C-alpha cells in the first residue's frame, strides 16, 4: 500500500499543500508563505474539500502572525485581522472554513496582549491541533460508518471526501478505508463529478493508490447502475449541514439522493460536527458558491463549448434532510430528521 497521503504539511515557516489541480498526473507540493497565498490556494482549488480548507485557513492565520515585516504592533494586529477577513472571503459554502477561523480568532483573542512571537507560537499550535483533531475525527467517523457497510458492499460516492479533502483518512472515503481495515471486502463506484472532476481525478487516485477496487463512472450513469442493482449504498461528504439536517455538498449530490430514494438504497452523509452549522436554519439559507463558467466550457485550457454560450456553474447543491438515511459523525450516526439526534451530538 502506498504511504499516507499528506494533503497539508506544516514546514515551520510555510504551509505545503498537495497541488490538487495537478492530480493525478503529478504529485507536487505548493508552498504558501502568507495568508494571502493560502487564500489564493483555497480559491484556486490547490486545496479543496471542507475540512482541508479549514485546516489550510488556520495555517494561513498562523503564517500571518509569524511574518517579521511589521513596523508597529498596531500594524501587526491590523494584518492579522486582514488575514482572517481575506481567508474568510476565499470560498463561501463549506462552513469548516469559518469554524476554523473562529477557532483561530478565539486563540488569538486569548493572547492578543502578548508579544507577536508569543501570539505566533500560540496560533501555530492551534492550527496544528485543528489538523491533528481532524485526522482523529475522521478515524472516528470511519469506525462508526464501517459498521453500516456490509461485507462485499459496492459503495457509490460523489466528488472527493477522502484524505485529500481532509487532514487524512477522509470522511466518506474514511468509511470505506475503515471498512477495509476491518477486513470487509468493499468496492467503490466513483462518480466523475463534473465539472472539476474530483471523482475521476482525486477519489479514483486515492483508491488506486491503496488498491481498493474502484470503478469510475460519469455522473449520468448513477441511475442506470442503481436500477440494475449494482449499488448497495451511497456515502458522500458535506460542506455544510443546516440545523434542520439539510445537506449542502458537491453539485450532483441531490440527484443522487433522489435516485437512491427511488431505488430504496441507503444514502449516508459522513461529516464532522464542524460541518454542522446550527446558525443556518435550513438548506435554502446556505450560500452556494457560483464558480467561473470556464470550468464548464472546458478544462485545463481546452475549450469545447462554443464562444458566446451562457453558462451556470453552481458548485454545490442541497439535499433535503428527508432524503438522508443517516449522518455519520465522530459521535455516532443520527437520522438528520431527528432534531433530538442532532442536538444530542453537541452535548458533552
Ligand atoms: O469544491 P470542493 O472540491 O471543495 O467540494 C468538496 C465537496 O463537496 C466534498 O464532498 C466536501 O467538502 C466534503 S470533504 C470531506
């Protein structure tokens, strides 16, 4: 088996990210030395996936406090505030970004009156903790989720909710990995995930690396496979889960959930508690990122759509809670329609 995928590496004075735009053809690290560079890396999809962008943003704040270029303490504090604002403006849908920035702000507030070097040490420690905890959380999600996976299961997934989307192990793919680690035979059906191809490029790559059987299909093939009895369950990740259990995830997730209901298949969402946004009442209130139409009209510089065509490119859609069989979290599995279940996750 190949070595563990290190999506983010802290190198003391810089953050190194696997450049996910280049996968699977090239495995290269992209170095960020400032918060602005981390914000650009998030915007441009060097790093993507809800928990991974939260971890990256946390390091972005830490990097800003470590820069030796400030004239006065006032300038230092202004730069940290500007860094938090710029990172917060990088992508709007995944709430893990804002969750991580809130955590960094709380750590910053605790040591705000101390010298910059003390602040930098504290904020680096907080970013490292966020990354470590995410890895632990994903293993817990994997354990809970694996209990739902029958031996021999064919698991369909969408986008990439794997090691590349997190600090490691993954959420949806964490369930797959943990089931495999428990000795179950599992096979993955990876939806290609138009337009950015996270399924074809990233999920397929992760599974091939680990020799977990994987079949790549285009998004439009999902219904056919379900109809033919070739899918046993669906497990996806999430970018933000509203207080009523509605789930925002990669565009194309909602039709999969509708198809799963039509075919009586379990549809699970694997996500950490940091993805649940109890301040947002329902899915309609989740901001949906609209990305550049160039992602739809072509790929990596090649254009296949005619000039002049209008393009829509919403990056996420919302699956109503009623279509979700269970939310797999680090604290166990709950039915999203059960308000007590969701509330219980946050107790203790
Ligand atoms: O646009 P992306 O690639 O950042 O979208 C990623 C997803 O939709 C994932 O399913 C989600 O972030 C969960 S990652 C554990």
